[in-house]
């Protein structure tokens, strides 16, 4: 019986250590969040690529905990508005931050 108790405690300790090792903090993502964010980034990039009026090579997409940040240089304010609108429609996106700039402006 004593051996079963030790095995149970060891198993519980390992499970707890694994769970805490994969947990997120305010500045880092957990394993599951990283995978989710990668999927969101891919979906947003695909949606922007499918939008005929946008040059997707000029727009960078990053995701952290469901918040998408768009950056890069575009040719007009209309392109910024369109990119933001497209990104907001993707499933899993909690918010969209704009860091895009219009070419020629600072």
C-alpha cells in the first residue's frame, strides 16, 4: 500500500509541475495560447490576402493572447480601415491594434 501512495504522490507532483510549466503569465503565453495565436495569425493573413484591395505583403500580422497587431506601410487610410475591418471578422480575434503607417507620412 505504501508503494501505491508514493506512486500516486509522484504522479500528482509530475502532473502539477507539467501544468504549471505550460501556464501563461501576463507577459508570456502558455503552450495552448501560442498555438491558438499562431492559428489566428494564419487566419488573419489569409483573410487579408483574399481581400482584393489590399497588398498583403505590406501588412505584418502578430497575435498575442488573441489581440492582433497589424503593422507595416500601406498606400491609404482606406487600406488601413479595410485591413482593420477584415482582421476583426476572424474568429478568435479579441481586439485589433493598428500600427500601420501610410507611405510617405511619418
